[in-house]
C-alpha cells in the first residue's frame, strides 16, 4: 500500500494524569457550548506522508512516547 501523500498530523499529547483532567474539561466545555469533544493535544505540524514512509514504525514511536 502506498502511503505517500496521505494527510499526517504531528501532535504532542499530555501525560496520563493531565490527559484525564483535560479530557474532562474539554467534555464539559463541549457540552456547555455545543462544541466537539476531542483528544487533548497540541498540533505541531500538518503535512502529508513522504514517499517511503513506514507507517507501522511511526505508530510504534507514538506508543513509545506515551509511556
């Protein structure tokens, strides 16, 4: 499967304790104002995957960074 050109976003995500607290805040604000619920994150960059990108390797790095 070719992945070159697929949309890609690079995020920073909070550690587990802060993730839970931010998720509650986001959910409460979304309910109060009719907005969307989303994962707490900071978007660093939006791009597309380059030719030859190894998507499973990127996913394993993501799991590693959340531990």
